[in-house]
C-alpha cells in the first residue's frame, strides 16, 4: 500500500510539472503583433473551434492524469489509518517525570523564621482624639440698605 501511495505521488508531481511546462511552451492567442492593434479579437473566447494542436491535447491528457492522481491520493488519505483509533494524539509520547537535578545541593539551610514583632498590649487604647476645630466660615454679608 505504501509503494502504491509513493507511485501515485510521483505520478502527480510529474503530471504537475508537465502541465506547467506545456502551458509555458504554448503560443498564446494574442501573442502575434496584430493582436496589439485589435485583429486578435476576431476569434471566439477560447480561440477558433477545432484548432487544437499537439500541445493543447497533451496538456489536456496531463491535466486528466493530475486530477486522477489527486482523487487517488484523497482516497488513500481517507482509508489510511495510523493505529487503533487513528488519531494524531494517540502517537504522542508523554515524557517520564525525572528526579530533580543532581547539581542542586541538598544541604542548603532552610530560611530563618521571620522575627515577630511584640504584640501591642490589649489595654492600651488610644485616647479619643479631640474634635478638630471647625473651619472659620465667613459671615454672610449684611443686606445693603439705602
């Protein structure tokens, strides 16, 4: 099955290269000097009917081979299975947990406990602060009399 798949891939690549080469070699419809002045527009959309030469026929054959090999590759890719479930994640290997690195020394002393601050006595409640003096509010001006 793998050999057949490789053969189809080779046929597809060769047919693709043949199509590229044949299309580049063919003489275009508007390539002559008269087409620049409008005389090339008298032909139909795809050129004159029935005027197919060897290059255009071989391009059609190479295109048919390319399409057939593409369909064969699509068939092989759908029927090919990679394992019991056929999923991509089934082939993933999980790394094994390793021991810690040996370059780290094990005799590093533990961090010293932080010094605790003495607790405030429970009885020392701060005295109530005196109320702040009120801001001086300017008096309203007296009404003007005449």
